[in-house]
C-alpha cells in the first residue's frame, strides 16, 4: 500500500482496506452458507445412487467438483497466497475437462492448461512473495549457516596449518638426526 503524505488520504486508504477485509469476510461467510446448503443434497444423492432410482452420476460428480471448488475458493479467501489461487484454477480446469464432454481440441487445451499450472506451481512459485516474514527468517537462517560453515572452514585451516607445521618440524628434526649420524 502506497503511503501519501496527506493524513486524510492515509485515513481513507486505511478505511478502504478495513472495509475490503470486512467485505471479504462477509463473502466467505456467504460462501460457507452456500457450500453447506449445496452439501445438504449429497446424502439424498447417495441414497438414490444406492437404490439406483434414475441417479445421474455425471450430475453427482459435477456437484462434488463444485463443492470442492467452493471449499478451495474459501481457503483462498483465508490464506491469501499464490498457491491457493493455483489450486482453485487447477480444480476449475479439471472440473471442466472431466465433467464437460468437449471436443478433443478443447480437452487438449484443458490438459495443456493443467500442465502449465503444474509447471507454474513447480518451477515459478516463489514462497517469499507470499510471506515476506518467512523469507526474512529463511535469509537469517541461511546467513547463520554460512557463518558457521565459514567458521568451521577457518578452524580446519588453522588445524591443518598447525598439523603441517608439526609434521615439517618433526621431519626436520628426524632428518637432522639422520644426517648427524652419517657425518660422524
């Protein structure tokens, strides 16, 4: 959020931000009620599946996908991260591919869309964009690890240098003793 020097503008920005958060909560509550209402028909649909009284499996799968997409949308309202957006899009595209009986070209486009969403999630997703505090903690952790590694390397170099000096000194003493014996 950009901050303006004018105090009135800052207050208006803060008011709009709070109102948007409250409206988002209201939308989430309405979505919860809608999901619960839609879920009420699931037991009767399962009962008719059991009795096989003209039950349409495609319709049941369609309703199930809609419930899953609704729940994922609700999670997206709560989490505010890129991963939840990608999940909602994945479920929406998967629903379209599975439920709708589309021509082969449109199904292929849907499959390519799912592959692109998986690629985005796998290769382009940067968790630091979602949680800057977590990113700074990871950076501090990485700096701590680098510092400890540097200290361990320096300690090893000192020990290696001390060991090589001791070896050189013992070889010099040992060599001097042999040379002295040979000259007598």
